[in-house]
C-alpha cells in the first residue's frame, strides 16, 4: 500500500499548500482520504481524478471537505465526462462517479455547502455515489479494507484504519483528535500512524480538540506503532521543534508529513 500526502496543513493552508488529503493506493485501487481546501489540485499531480475509486471523509470540518465542491464540478462539467465529443475528448457513456463515504449528517452538510456556494444543493451527491457510513462498518474498496473508530474532537470524528486484502502493512490515521485512549487502542501495532500534531501548546480554554507534537509522540509510543508521521501542522510552527518533541515522547525517530511525501506500508 502506498500513501501520498496531498495536503498536510491544518485549517489554513501552508504557503502553496493544501489542507488534509492523503492518496492511498494499492494494486489499482485508489482512495482519497479527506478532501480539504487545495487537495483537488494536488491530487491532479499524482492521479487522474477519474481513476479515484472512493473518497473517505473522517469528519465534516471545512478543512477536510471543501474541495469536494471543485472535485464534483470536475466530475460534472469536465469535457471528458460528457456524453458527446468535446475538444479532444471523444465522449463517454460511463462518466466517472467515485464512491463518497461521509459520516452521518454528511449529505445535509454538503447540500448546505453547495447551496451556499451558489450550486445546486445536490451538486456533490450527483457527482459522487454518496454513502453515510456507520461507525462499525468495514468498507471494501477494491482490495483496500477501511475501518473507523470514533475519536474526541469538536464534532463527530473518526480515525481511519486501512489495510489490504493482499497482505502488507496496516495504516492508521488519527484524523483530528484530542488526547484519548481510543486512538491508542485502534492504532495498536500499526505499521504507520499518521497523527495530527496541530498545537504548539494545549488549548488555553474550553474542551481539548487537538494534540501537541509531544502528545502525538506519546500516543504513538503507547500504540506501539512502527512508524510515526506528524501531520495537520502549520508551516508557521518550527518543524524541527515539533519533530524533536514528538521523537522524545515516542522514543524513536519521527517524520513530519510534507506534501508529495510517499510512504510504503
Ligand atoms: Zn477538525
Ligand atoms: Zn482539521
């Protein structure tokens, strides 16, 4: 299984960056995990968007879903998706319509986002084959198997675990998450944990919703994962500081995600 980082920014993009988006590929199966602002453009550098089998959304925050709107526009309006020849495209009877898996409430949220942007409310669900997944559901996307586990955040959020029916390693993604034990149990023994490390220090007030790099390292250590990659971290924080803090708590080397970075699991 191959994971390509398309976007690793938190809720606002790095310079020339994108919010959350990870391309997961194995033997012809391809899955886009989260689709934040800027991700569709980055996706096009690595994969034909009509070849994406499914998009899986961890939670409904803007920085994880907003590029579903331009992705849906491409699937709807691109010359290559039309039934008749347009420019160099010959016309197709079978336009791409990837599956889209969203948490409960996702259909309504995407209707609101589309309508607020002046599109038809059904803009996204017409372009994609939309499903609201149940927390205990296991998805089969080609040979990829996808599981979910709820983690504490400001709205309903699921960590995502992906493995392949062909064997190989297990990939875990924290999504956005406050410190918790559920993620540690869910990611236990994973070959790679992509974990958020959003905060330079814990939230000053209100409920927790994110992790510091040290907390990310500590979660990785408790989950006994083989490799730990920090993500959802701004280019306005010192990357070396974040890596060192996480590595100290993890007890081994830690990577910080970069757009375009590729990990084989
Ligand atoms: Zn979030
Ligand atoms: Zn986020």
